């Protein structure tokens, strides 16, 4: 499987996953196309055998202290394989490379799997937005991650003898997960199982 930077040519595949994952509040194609094109965002796709199985997006202005995870979505049949975690960790590495110290996100209160993923990576709940997701009136859980503490935990876990990579933030060593850029346009990620 390969995680790489999304391009405008990926829009149709991204939108198919977006509409299947978020049937009542999916972004429009126009909004997603804008996100793919702006320098303030980085969107990734996860490919398996040439097929896009997931995508994720980060909003992070270089030099700003904070960043936002915009979205992470996978084909339903590919959830639970650790691919969401791989996408998240790649976005966090990119946020760090852009100078962010904190990362924020919102997750639906009716999505305990995603909430558990974020908690396991060190995010903390900081607020709730009642009835944020419409038309279902589902609360949004607002979460924050101290990116420096996350990187420190990753480094400590990597340095620990007999450390298990899947239990460490960033998958073990910081060299395994790095931000993607034009010189490094694709990253091979080992399959991992979420705990």
C-alpha cells in the first residue's frame, strides 16, 4: 500500500469515498477540489494495487502554531486495517514539518472507532459542539493533540528495547513516518492492525 499526495486527478475517487462515508454531510466536489489545490492544505490518498482506498486532509499554514485535521475516510471494506492510523500519522508528521505545535480536529460523537483512534494517538477532548452535524443533530467532539509530546512519545518508544512498533506513536521510529513532499511523493506503509 502507498500513501501519496493527492492530485486533482484523484478527485473522483476521493468524492466516491466522501459520499459513501458521509452521505448526509459530504463536501461538494467544488469544495474538495479547492482543498486539493490550496497551499494551506495537504491531502493524501492511500492506494492499494492502484486503487484509492482512502484519503485524508490537513489544513496547516507554514509557521503557524496550530493545524487542523480536516478529514480521514476509507472505503468501508478497508476499515480496521490500520490504514486510518497510517494516514493520521502521516498528516501529523506533515503538521510538525510545517511548524505546528498543536493539532485540532472534530469527530462525530456517534463514531466511537474514530474517537478511539484519536485518543490512542494522544488527542484529548477539549469541547463538544452540540448538534453540529446536520441533519442528524450529532454532537462534534473537539479534540487537541500536543504535537511535541506526541513526537517525544514516538522517539521514546522507538528507543525502548524490544519496543513494538504498532504500540508506538508514529509506528515505531520517526524515520518510518515522514511528511510527504514533491521530492518524496510516495511513502510505502507497512500494514498494521489497530489495537
